[in-house]
């Protein structure tokens, strides 16, 4: 069995919780009270989504060939 890799984007919400988004699996979004809980929930959501896709005979995408970078740019409004 091949291991699949997925990027999980964590966003802190104004009320203090954390949203976890899995961009490669459209609609795979969950949340947690902490980053650790959001990541645990994301893993569970990924597993459920993959099981559903397999049951429907759909191709399972992953991020094994994805490279991601972050770029920091100055805020020109305040420069």
C-alpha cells in the first residue's frame, strides 16, 4: 500500500479556533480548538474522503509531487 501525502493549510480564526484546509481534496475542510486538534481532524477527514472516493471508483490525488514555498513581501500600503 502506497502512502499518500497531503498539504494541510492551517488558518487561525478570529474566535481562536483553527481551520484546516486540504487543497488537493476539494471540500476537505475541518477545524479544531488547537493546531494539534485541527491536524488530527484533518487526518480523519482525509481518510474518510479517500474511502468515499475509492468506493466511487474515483482517482485519488495526492501532493507527493507538489513543492510549496512561502514568499514574504512588504506591505506597500505602509512602506
